[in-house]
DNA sequence: CTTAAACTACGAAACTTTTCGTAATTTGAT
DNA sequence: ATCAAATTACGAAAAGTTTCGTAGTTTAAG
C-alpha cells in the first residue's frame, strides 16, 4: 500500500486532512465547496472508499465520524513527484525544478530557503556521479 | 484547449513524440513496449483519440500516418506542475522544489545548473527559459 | 493487376473513478 | 420516549479511460 498514488479526488481530501487535521465529512465537504461544487454524499462516498482502502482512519464522535489521514504528506508528495518526473520530465529533477522556479512567482524568501537547502546538500552527502 | 491535462496514457505517448519527434504508431508502440506491454491497437486507438482532441496532428506517408505533438512540452509540464502544486503542496513552490531536491539522486552538474538558474532569477528578470 | 502484409477505423467490453439518490441509522433536543 | 435533523450506508448510474477484437483499407512488391 506504500507507493499508492491517490486519485484526484482522494488527493483533494487528503490535502484538507493534512492541512486542518482530523475532520468530519461535513467539514471536508465544506472546504471542497470553497473551490468547486461537490455533493455531500459524493464526498462521503469517496471518504468511505478511502477508509476501505485504509488511506484514512476514523473514529466515532457523536453521530458522525472524525476522519484522519493514515498516509504521510511527504511520502505522497514524493510518489507524485516521482511519477511526474518519469512521465513528463524523463527523470530529470533539474528540469522539473527549473520549470517550477520559472513559472511560479516564487518569493525572495522562498528562493533563499532553496539556496540554503542546496548548500546543505552540497556540504553533506552529495548526489551520484 | 490550453490547460488540458493529458491522461496517463496520453502523456506517455506525448513524451515519446517530444523526445523522438514525429513518429508512426508502430514506432510509438515499440517505444512504449520497452517499458510495459501494450497492444498495437491500444496505442493506435489512443493516438486516434488524441488526434480527435487535437493534441497531435498527423500526416499521411505511404500507408501509415506520422503523428506529431501539437502541444508544447514546457506548457504541459507547467500544467502538470501547477496541478500538483495546488493539490499536494498547497501552492508552495519551494516545498515542491525541496522535496524534489531531497528525494532524487541529483547530480552535481544538475545542482550547478539549478544554482545558475537561481542566480539568473535573483539578478532580475524572472520568467522562464 | 493481384494480393499479402501493414495499417487504420471503430465499436464495444472492461476498468476506474465520480456522482447521486434513497434508505437506514443515530442522536440531541424536547 | 419521541422524533426531526444529521449522518451514514450503499447500490447503481454516469463519466472517463484503456484495452482489444474484428473488419476494412491501402500499398508495396511480384
């Protein structure tokens, strides 16, 4: 189950759980609806499927369930990046990174963070070759 | 039609067209089969669908067609990154970049490229390429 | 000109994911 | 204890994507 790539809808739900922590279906559905219209039972159904797939766990509270992500944000991000890296960037991380740098309005602060991170990599164990 | 996010299969085909230039179905199918088994008519069908969607154009040569991507690699990469950025990285490009740097065995040469690119951005004009 | 091989066209099945309606259940409030 | 509102359960339709078989067309080669 590690290495599972969530579907689009699943990912949207996971994002909310990652950002806001354990939540009810109602809360998740409200959040989703800030971006686009989604029916309540649609969200419920997908969360039930995710529960069956063990992507999320739940706990009963009052008459509702509180759902919680069982998979880690970092791992999932990694899986998604890996996938996109292979299929769209022929495995070249630098191309991906430059695309990301180029197209986003990355703030100076963010760029500083990235530079620091690179320095850290260069000092420590460096990459292949 | 700009901002179209290709399906998984479509993307695999586009990658081949981007890498090798205009190609026949046979060529594309052979390339695909280097990674996983795919039937010839499956590839054909998907390319026909892509043609209908105007993702690719074609030209008759002998008894076959030569297909060519109509959408740009950079743009498509951008669309895919944008999507993943929104859904998995809550819009933070720096987080995405650090994840990418962190998890890949990025070579020194690649890191140098990235550093140069960052310096270029810092000097002034951002915007890609 | 004939024909076998190479290709294309295309419907339909098989899957996967999302959406939705309806019924059943639970519980907080009276 | 009752019941309306909140919530869950779940089947099935709808939508999207991939796979495949078969039939039809085209053309290179004799």
